[in-house]
C-alpha cells in the first residue's frame, strides 16, 4: 500500500501538528516525542470500555470495577506528620461512592468539584458505604468529548502540560495529517504472519471501534519494533562476516569434543565408584552403563591417547590439557568448547557470547580457546574490567595451564630467548602468560615481581608472550601484538563498544576471533534482543559436587546472631565477606558504608583480622588487601561491590550483605557467587529492612532460588526492560510497546523473518523502505550499516 512512511513522518516535527505549539509541544519534546512518528507510536497505556462501566448504584460484592461520574465533594486532611488523606465523593445518576487516597495530596487539586472522571479500582463496602482505596483516575474535559463518546476510550500517558485528553486530540490530528501510512513489509510476509496492514494497526491502536480491535493492532506494532531491531542485528552479523579478514586455527573441534566426552565419563565413573556424585549425576552415569557405553570406555580412552601424537599442535595441546583436569567437565562445558573451537576452525572471525552461571566453569572453557590460538601460532588477549579480576584471571589461567605441564621454566634475563620457551620433547608445549594492568606487569617465565613494564611490552610485541591478561591497559598506545589471534573480553557489559573495537584493532592485517564472557545470566529473550548478531553459548549446568549456597534474610535488629555465625566460621578456619552499598557515609542515602562498617566491625571483632576493599583505594592497596585475604591473612573482608565479579576464594564460606535491598538482583546474585566455591557448606545473609515493593521482591527472589537464569527473568519482570540496549552500550532506542517476556513468540518470529530477509537481500537494495526506516528510526546506533 502506498502512503507516507514512518521514516518520512520521523522527519516532521510535532510543531506541525495542530494543537502542539508552545508549552504543549515543548513538554512533548522534553519527553522524547519530537516527531509525528513518535506521536503515532505513543500508544495508549490502557482503554476504558464504556460498555463495561458499572453504574455506581449497581455496585455489589468486592471486585475490580470502573465507574464514571462527577466530583461532588473534595477534602484534604493531614492527621499527623508524613500522612495526608484525600477523600473525594464521585456521583453518577444512580448513586455515589467515596474514594480515598493516602499520601497523594495532589489528588485534591486534580479532582476539583464538577470534574468528570473515570475511577478504576477495587470496590468494597465499609459501614454500609461504597468505597474505593487509591483507585486509578482518568479525567475527561468537555472540549474533547467528541473523541470519547464512542464505546472504547483510549487513555494515553500524560506528559507534563499534555494530559490524556489533549494527547488524544493531538494523536487524532496527527493521524489526519499522516494517513495513509506506508507499509514497508513485503505483502507475502504480512499475509504469512497474519498481520494487519500498518495503517490500520496504528489507527486501531489509538481509536479502536471495539476492544477486539486492540490485540491484532498491538501484535502488528510489536512485530514492527522487534523486526526493525532484528534486521539491524542481522545486517551487523552479515557485515562482520563479509568485511572481516580472518584465519583458521588448526584445531579439530570434533576430536576435542569426542576426547572430552570420553574423559568426562571416565572421571564420573571413578567418582561414582567412590560415592562422590550427587543423585542426578549417578542416574546419568547409570544410564550410560545400561547403554553399554562404559564397557567400551577403556578402548575409547586407549584409542584417544594413542592418537595424540598424530594431531596438529592445537588439538594435541587441548588433549594434554584435558588429561590433567581435576574434575569432569560438564556436558554444557563440552558443548560450549565444541562450539567455540568450531568457530576457531573456520576462516571468518568468531563473534561469540559465552554466558554462564557463577561457578559454571567459564574460565575452563576459555582456556581451551586460548590453547587453540597459541597452538596455532597466535597470541591471545584477555581483558577484564578491574585490576583485581585481571590478576585473578592471570593466576587462575596460569594455574590451569601449569597443571598440564605447559608453563615455561623460570628464567633470568640472560637465559631468556624464544627458543627457551619450548622443550625438545614432542607435544610438551610451553605457554607464556603475562599480566598487564596500569600498576602491574608480570610474566610467568620470570620470578614474581622482577618484570619491568618495558620488557613485557617488548616481549608482547615480538611474540615471546603467548597470552596477555589485563585491563584497559591492553588497549593503550604502546601495546603492540606480534600476531593477535584471539581477544577474550570478560564481563563485557562493563566495557563500551569502542573499547572492544580497540582491543580487536591490536591485531595486524587480520581480524582476531572475539569471545565475550559474562557471569550475568541473560534471559533467552533478552539475549536475542541484545546479542542477536552474536552466536551464543550457554553454560546452564553446574560442575558436580558444587554445594548450593543457603540464603536467608535477616532483620538489622538481629545482627547479633549474624555476628555469632561469623565467629563460628572464622573459628572453623573459614573466611567471611561483609559487603556494603557505599564507600563513604552519605547524608542523602541511609545505607551502610564500607569505611564506617570497617571501623565499627573492628570494635565488634577486636580479636579478628579485618581487611577493607573498595574502588577508591589506590591499586597497590587493593592488590595488597586481596593478596592478604587470598592467602588467609585476614578473616573478614569488608568491601563494596568491587568484589562482585570474578573473585575466587574457595575458603570463603559466608557472605553478609548489609542493606541488601539497596542492591539490584543481578548484583546480589553475583555477590552470593563469591562463596560456595570450595568443598565447604556456605551461606549468604541478606541484612535488610525493605521499604519498597521492589526491594521486598528482590530479597524474596534471592531466598527462593539459586538459579541465576530464573533470577534474571524475575529481575526483568521487577525492573521492566527499560532501555534494553543500554546494557550493550549501543545507544539503540527503547522498545516502546514490545515486552520481551510477554512477546517471546513474536520475537522469535520477527527474528526468523529478519534473518531470512537479510539472507536474501544483504544490502536491502530490494527493500529500500525498510532500510530507510531502520536508518531513521534507530538513528546513530546503526549508522555504520549505511556507510558506503
């Protein structure tokens, strides 16, 4: 259908709509409604079905109702400080009802005598009088009556000077100016998806003839929003493949997967024989035995081991590393390793997101990727958001690789040379690993503390260092790689897009493979929305033997019992985290600060050793504090959320979170993940007295489950999706109407349609209206798609 496109209407300012000059237009612009298309997509928040309005005199029972009447009386009382009560009597021809609002004094000015209003809420009878407590209010004005005399009345969100009535009039005028509205979707797609034409959908969304008109109208506009985003993601994925100059790592992904599966099953059988497996894994192994898999294990292992010498170096290194694993990899880890190594084996660069629960084993998976790069003759870089996490990654990765016998021997300056990093023994590869942060330089083939920054930069530049772990220091000027083949970015939401690009640009002549890791569980629907241009691997399985952390909520008045438990843990040789929301005390925010709690707790535990850690400390002090805690030289670490990500202290068995309702659900889950990482039973104590419904909901969710993906869904439900692309730091617009939890099926359909469209028309030359709409509606966030 021909007509005016949304892209065109997006260029027309709202000043050109009748009734939106002056203060009203200014109020809308301040709210982000700057064009005619913005106004047309500013949909009603709800609808009032006049046929469902109950005459006041016919109200009975106790139920949700809507009544329409005029204000007869208004009173505002303030019986005590911090309490106001507004009482309003609403009447229609059949009777009257009293409406009461607590601590909403503005209602007295809103509902003046003679005002006509729709009141919606739960009706009840008190002492023989009809009453509604804190009902929703929608006002009607006589000059706009022509738009509300139908059966269905749209209630648009108010914006400053523009109330629902004036908003209805503005939208009505915008529709008169804009119709017919062009539909850019191919007709066969509209028919196949059983969608309304866009012109009809927008009109019905604002002014439906009946309530039955609303769902199909909403369905079309939700599809449009999600389709636009998915087309942009599909174009980006296509661009990454077409423009990249990649290379193939010499790794046999299928062979590594097969080998890991054999080793994992063999190790689980050993654990089963010792009685060290939980019931679920026992059932899995028993099924393997019943299927006859176990009977052929010895042969399979022998075959696998016999074949090591015939493989390319990267595959041989993966085998050697697998042989030394201290525990069986989970099926999820094996699947993720296979997916990642499969990406590395092909010529176009990998762009993969690895997400997994706290403690699900992301580091182990990443090490297989690092070894694939090093075994193929390339370097790898691992970038972490903080120095504390970077150092922990360095120590953890070095320990894992050292356990496989791949660490170079410690050398003096005189001994150091490229040829020294490898022995003459076949398949005994040496991997050199370095740490580079703003304050620290270290490499695993020199005695600790003897590496100069200049030496390390020179060894990275000439290829002597295989794996470099660091912070933002990795992307500074002066850091040059000889042959960077793999970039790993941990906790990517803490980095901007530009920083990730700078890391990739450290490669010379080619595009390195990119692996993004996060321990923040992302609901599947949000993942498809945020990272639809990336391949995704999910670690949704915990290693066997991991003991769930027991979580409970405690009132601040009961801290005495918490302190006793802290003493018990320390007496048993364990360590405790004590987390606060603030660094310093604040006059504006009533919450515990780390510095004040540190001083106070020193008085509570004068005989124990306390450490303090927060983000404002100098780097060397933070490192010293963490080293002391890691070495068991302090019993209690008082900290802020600087410990939220990646800190691994197996001896820490208790997490106390002060003012827990002040933290987000994701933060709480990450903090809880700092304990329960060893063989001992661990606990998480949420000290809180929530003052909001959201705070109560977060605490209740934490107590109810340890499942990070369930918590992520709950967090999305509690907070709302907000600016979903803010997590990605791409600047894309909010989803105005789509709800990615409620509209999952539509999201899946829109994604499939978008990727099919781009697959057949990579530059959208056959669909210029869709291309123009994406460029105009998503703005600068996707400007790179249209650079010629």
